[in-house]
């Protein structure tokens, strides 16, 4: 049990150090705007008292750091896994939408060439099948 407790403590120490360094980074970044740093601490304090959901916290921090995307990206590393996964899913969905848009544009290009959205290889395969019949 002692070894397991030591291993858990070893894993938590780097996380704690990362969190502490992150808070220091925010304090330094907003030295000339202490109200931003204080607002960040207040958001965390209210969440700790369980008066806000993690989504509310993320939304508030996103607003606070809207011009500091590096801080917001780093903040998401501290969020519970379901929230972090949801953000990743949203990013993946945006990338997939972008990919579908590119595919649709290619299909439109093929149609403009008379291919009716089919690749040339597929067209050749269909022509060969028709000739064999």
C-alpha cells in the first residue's frame, strides 16, 4: 500500500507543479491588469464551492482569455476528462466538416468535367464492365 501511495503522490506532484506554474503564468501575464488575474481566481473559487458547472467555468475562462488562446488551451488540460473529450470532439467535428467540404468541392469539380461526381478510375471500371456485357 505504501508503494502505491508513493506512486500516486509521484504522479500528482507534476500535475500540481504544472497547475502552480500555470497560475503563476497568468499572474505574470496580467501584471498590469490585476483584475483579470483576480477574476480567474474568483471563477475557480466559485467552482470549488460547487456553485458553477465545469462548462460554466470553461465559458467564463474562455471569455476572460479570449485574446490569450495559449492560456485557454493550457487551461483545458486541467479540465475533467469528459469536458476535455467534448472539446476534442468539437474540434474533430469541425475538422471533419472541413474535410467533407473539401470532398464536396472535389465532387463538384468532377461533375463540372462531366464525371457526375465519380472518379475517372470508377468511370473507367464502369465502362469496362459495360463493354464486357
